[in-house]
C-alpha cells in the first residue's frame, strides 16, 4: 500500500483541476451500475464519476486525493482495494475507474471488489492489447510497452471479477478528463507541463525524459511531421484507443 499511496500523495496535487469528470463517461458508468443503490467506489480519488443519486462510499488510500474531494461528496474511507474494510455483500455494486493498474496486488483487489458487491462490479480500464494504438505512446515513449508488459486485457479483468460483459468506450475528440489518451486529437496539449503532471505515466518519468518527450513532440508539430503522420485521425469525432467498461 505504501508505494501507491505515496505515489498519489506526490502526483495527486492539483488532480481535480486537470482531471475533470467527463459527462459521457459518467453516463456510461452510471448506466453500467444498473439499479444499484449502494455503491462502493474503490480508488475513488477526488470523486469523479460517483453518481449523486445513490448512496456512495469512497475508498481511497491517498490523503492528498481525499483532501481534494468536494464538500458534500460521498464519505471517504482511507483504505486500499486489497483489504476493503467492509463485510461480504455490503454494497449493491462496487466500481473502480482507472485505478486497478495502480494496486499493489491487482488480483486481490479485484477479488475484494467482488466480495463486497452483492450484484455488480464495474471497472473502467484500458486494455493492454491496444498498446500500439495511440501515437503518443507508440511514437514518443518507447519504454511504455515494457512498462505495461504483463498488464491485463479487458477479458482478463472480466474473468477476475467472475465473468461479465465488456463495452467499448471510444475516446471523444474533446474528452474533458485529462488522462493519458484524452488529448489524442489535440497534440499541443501534451506540451503543457500542467497537463503532463496529472498523467501518471509522465509523473513517474524522470524530468529529463519528460523534457526530451516535449522537445521531440514540439519539433514534429513545428515541422508538420506530426500532422503528416497522423492525418487520418484529424477529422474523427472519436477513436477507439482501448478503453473499456467491464461489467461483472
Ligand atoms: C488515476 S487515479 C483515479 C481516481 C478516480 N477513480 C478518477 O477516475 O478520477 C488512481 C487512484 O487509485 C488510487 N489507488 C492507488 N493504489 C490504490 C490501492 N491499492 N487501492 C485503492 N486505490 C488505490 C490512487 O490513490 C488514485 O486516487
């Protein structure tokens, strides 16, 4: 727990500014929760995607993240996914949004999510099979492929929560929540250090490597090379970059 808690205690500062809830993703998650009235949000962060019309409890290890939750948002318990401090079947549903790849023991956390949920588990996650689908990681971060090696596919996740369905979430061109692939059609955004600070892939890189990345991307944007290479995506309203809702 200590390493991941320390990670978001370090990189979580300012999270609520750069990582705003996207209404289209929120609607998809709320629909996936079905009729669940009591919901546990695991790795809840600052509270994005928590439905306001249900009884939500948040679990979050980082006090920096908890401190950024809005007044009046769901009560947060400081704990980790691997050891949820709740009885079996204590909630109708459990959910985790872009969190389980940070857990120290991912399988243990997924089993815990299943244990505490009576009827539904909802995960929003990126499928490792899409490792080459995004120009940024493919063309500018050669180490990314190694860093995520051994990660899970959406089908692996579905199996881990006892079976379920997998739904695509194609990334809108104007995605509001600034996670890794959000700016796929707005490459200039990745030149902004404040944008990069809220993306864990960059927050975990050495400062010199981030500077090299920014310099390479800037050069390709200035020369027109980026536009030549990515011409086919420039008019698309959305793009499937491997984000999935897994509903168990
Ligand atoms: C990318 S943030 C996502 C936050 C939120 N779900 C959202 O969508 O904005 C990942 C979150 O997972 C939390 N986290 C890291 N390790 C965890 C663990 N072992 N158990 C539960 N949450 C964890 C982090 O502290 C962080 O708040």
